[in-house]
C-alpha cells in the first residue's frame, strides 16, 4: 500500500470487450464520488471496503463481489484497507462529482 493517502489503480488485463484493474487503498482512503456509464464488477481479494451509494452503504469483504449498477453515484472507501479487481467493459466512461 502507498502511504501517501491516495488510492492506487493498476491496469491488469485487456481483452476485446473487458478490462481489469487492481484497486488498492489504505485505511480510510476513498475514491472520489463518481458514476459510470455501464455496470461493472468489484471483486475484493484482500481486506474490506465500503461502497457508499446514496440509498445505502454496502460492505464488501475478501472473497466477495459487488455488481455496481450503471449511472448510480457511489464512493469506495477502504475499511480498513483492501485490494480488489475491478472488471469493466472497455467502453465504460466515468463522471466525477464536483
């Protein structure tokens, strides 16, 4: 984990339709609030994170996965720290809140 207080995203594999990225962050670190143009899947491989949606928070632990719906605002927070693989269509586009 980086100690600089920032989440880290590392490209892993890219196919004709999908790409995968490793996501990791230390305790309390979060990704900016955002939404995506299409659904994707987050698979936690170590630790735990909380995906904060407007209506509810979802905890995702090592070995669990979560389908993140398209066009839903959310934020991912390390709790306490985590590593995950994010599986997404190549045409996915992200919009970040301001």
